[in-house]
C-alpha cells in the first residue's frame, strides 16, 4: 500500500512557517487584549495551520460572548473584539514574505 504524502516546495515551506509565525503573533496580541476575568478564555486559544491556511481560535464556551458583547464590563481588564483587533494589528503577509525569503536563502 502506497501512501501519498504531499511534499511542499521550499517556498511553500517558508510560506507555511511565516504563516504559523504570524498566527502565533496574532494569538499573543489577542491574549493580551482578551478579558482577564478568568484564564479559561486565554488558555483555550490555539493556532492551526493546514497547508497554506491559518486560523487563530478560542474554544472556551464563553469565547464568542466575550468577543462580541461590547456592553460587558471586565473588572480585571480586557476588551471585546480582542481577536478582531489583533487580526487588524498583524500583517500576516509580512510574516509569509519573510518566511519565504528565509527558506530561499534570502
């Protein structure tokens, strides 16, 4: 039985590495902006990279509510739209370009 494993070119590997680095930066910023009422929210944050697609997400049950409810007051700090704000702050394209450049010896 043959197993077909897709091989990524050096440029694709660099793009994937850059994408992962950009997603990690986004998660780090988002964690800093997230409500501090409990650590469950921040602890549930994760980065997923599949081929050349990246995702930052939170799996805590209350993550969506905390993100979307602008009327919530967070006594210990943090804000709504923490992930959206982080996504606007991180230029993932720069991370990808840097990753490709490094993979190609640049």
